């Protein structure tokens, strides 16, 4: 499911705005609640999956913060029971052809600008993004879809609650799908006071102490998806949000209607068969690697391959995968979905920790010699969540005075050969040995979803992979 959040869009489901697909850049935010229009184009029964990117633009609600922009990576997975929407992950507790009830954990993108603090916020304690626990329900009718959700703060310090309710209509015009939507969001005083209030200790002559209290926001939006091909989608949307009067009257808030928009591309990896059926091969991959100071691009070009670092930190992991698409359009190109756990051995520099990765990987094997020894070049793209920020990332980011994040983008380039072909054992034809790079990064500090991190970590690893 593709979804996201608008950063100041309090309104409810960013859907309104853009299918809510995307987290906005630097300011308050709104998180979408329902399956956006792009997700609706993906066959859930077979295990819909997709990757994409978008640029989101928004005039910040904070006075003097101007227009903000944000690069939004899009990660989507939609199965019968589990979904991943870029900024939220959850379980479908109950589903029917016309209704759905979910439980989820979602990232809240509200908060002060991270890169340029306007005069209206100078000297105030920072209000950062948070984590919400939520329940959502939607009911489809012939005349449209009604939806609602309850969100409770679990990680920003506000302790606030938000209740959202709205209506949307799905309209198909050939290759174009449109989704107008209207949403109301009722927020309690704790949530609004945390993000848009002024504490007595922060008051100045021009910025008096202020509590906006609870209130109701209204959002009107239109999102769209255009099918460029069988798998490529052009996505976009616009929205307008009217904040509650108490928030608009805050000395740190611009009282005008908040406008936002986004434009991007998404690729649908949904297989024609069930993604996790009985009888389909389960892929197991075991890996071991060492940290490198080389850039991932330098490693891929073989310009730098040293793992001789000062810290000598290491990783070991196990991954499970399933083929999504084999021989796309008849080409020697496969797509495989992976989930895995990586263990960081920090060599006593900090406590060892776990890292979870989920990514889609393309394999190309159309080399002239592949009929003798099958050789694959792979590139994986997805997300990575670390129990604790790896030591090498903390070290480098602190040295440059930059922030770090447990959630980052994930790349996994690799090259391998068939062990069965190499040793002449036909039964091991789908067993591969190779080298790869496990790479975490914040996409050059351009994405609020990834903590606006500019930097990351690289580990060069060797691995063996086989099918069961």
C-alpha cells in the first residue's frame, strides 16, 4: 500500500492530500489512514508490492518557515494480513470485500523544521516527530468509502490522541484513477499544545505563552494515479487543510489555509501468482561481512574494496526470500522479495544489536557465459530498521555534526555465481556464492521519513544462497 504523511497536514489521512503517500518535509504532519489510490491498482490477493519515489511540497504551518519540500521513498507491501506503507506497518485484523479493520504502528511527521529555524521558533525546545499506535476501519459503499481511525501517541512526548473520519470516492477514467477525499481530524489539547503551543519558559515579548487546546481540522484533497505501463504508475496529488481556530491563533503558526502537493513514480512488483504460495521455492541466504570506509559506489566499481577499518565492526545475518517475478517480459531478469535479520558485532565499542531489512531485489543473468556458469548481478532496494544505530554510523555522523536514524533506506548490490555450475553438480544449480554490500543511508539528507540523515554505513559481505 502506498501511503505517507504530510507534514503539516494534520488532517487526516494524507490521502487527502496525496494519497497520503508521502511524508512532508519539515513541519507538522498528517498521516494517511486508508489505502491510497496506488495501492488500489495492485492485486492484494497475490501479494502486492512496489517501490517508488516522490517529491512533496508544502507551505509550512509554522510562521516564517516558508515552503518546504521533501524527497519521499515509497515502500509498499500488501498481503492478505500484513501491510507496509512507507511510514507505517500493520496487521489486517478483519477484512471482507467491502470492509477492513487494521491495527498499526505509524510514524508521525509533525515537528519543527530541522534545517532552518524561523524567528518565530527561536529559543524554543525542539518538537520532533513521534510514533503512533492506531486502529483504522473503512467501509466501502456503491457511493464511496467511509473511513476512520484512532491514533494515540507512543513516542513523541505529547501523549496526545487524534480521531479521524472521512469520505473518499474512487473514479476510473481509462488509465487514470482519481480519488477526491474529505477528512475531519479531531485532536486533543495535549497533541496541539505540544506541537503548536508556547510554554511559559519559552514566552517572549513578541511570543506570549499560549495553549491552542483541542480542535478539529478539515482537509480536502485530490489524488491521482496514471498507468504508464503494466507496472509503472505516475502519481500525484494536491490538498488544502484548514486548521482548528485554536491552532491558527498560536503566535508560532501561520493562520492561512495550508496547501500541499506531490508528484512521483511507483513500480508495481506484484506477481501474477500468489507471492507466498505453497510449493513456491523458499530462498535462504546466509551472510557475513565487515565494515568498510569505502563508498558503496566505489565498491560496486571495484575502485575501493578494503575492510581494514579502525573499528573492525562486523555483521552476520540470515535472510528469507520468495521470487516475485521470473524472466520479466522474457528477459533474463528476475525480482525477488527478501526479509532478514542482521546482527551487528560492535567489537566492544557499544552493545551489539539487531537490524531488520526488507527489500525487493532485481537479478540480471543475461551474460554470454551464463549457460555454462550462471552469473547474476543484483541490486536490492528497500528499508532497514536498526535496534540501535550502528556504531560506524554514529561515529561518522557525530564527527560531521549530523543526525542519525534507526530507520534508513537500504541498498544491497551483489554479484554471485552458481555453485552447482562451478563444481558440476546439477542438483546445486540454484545454490549461489557471492559478494555483496549491505548499505544503509538517508538519501543525502533529503527525506524526513529517514530522519534527514546525510550519511550511513557500508559492510562488504560474502554469502551463500540456496533454494529449499
